């Protein structure tokens, strides 16, 4: 099994973890989803700028928000917005900003997003 693991490129491994995270999230197994997203992010850390990394950051932020960890959610979503801006991907940047607004709304402080 260890030899097989060495043959997997980091992007494929991260993509598999992204899929696992999404499946766990859909099943409402949020801790499992968070762990999968985190493992995926660890695998893809070498990739400086990628859409896959963006999706993992968004997933982690959403999992943290569902767990009631709104500051952590904001941090992940902010990193995703910064990454999207760096990649010059306006659509993904707007998605991350929307998620940041959702974090504020869920936290009970929506007015914080107005300033």
C-alpha cells in the first residue's frame, strides 16, 4: 500500500480528498468532511495557485461554519478569496466573498459585513 501511495501525484490525491470531503459534507458528517478537506489541502500545498486549492479552502471554510467556528471559516474563505484574486479568477473571488458574508450571517453579526 505504501508503494502505491508514493506513485500518486499530489494533485490527484488532493482531488480525491476533495471528493471525499464533498461526500461527507452532503451526508452531514462535517468533522469527516473537514478532515478530508484538510488532508487534501496538505497534499496540494506544493501547488502555489490552483483551482483545486481554492475548492479545498472553500470546503474547509464551509465545514468550519457548519461546526459553528465562524472565525476559522472566515479565515479559510478569506484565503480562498486572496487565492482567487491572485489567479485573476473573478468568479471564484466573488464566491469566496459570498461565503464570507454567509459566515457573518450565520455568526449572528451580519452588520459586520457592511463596514
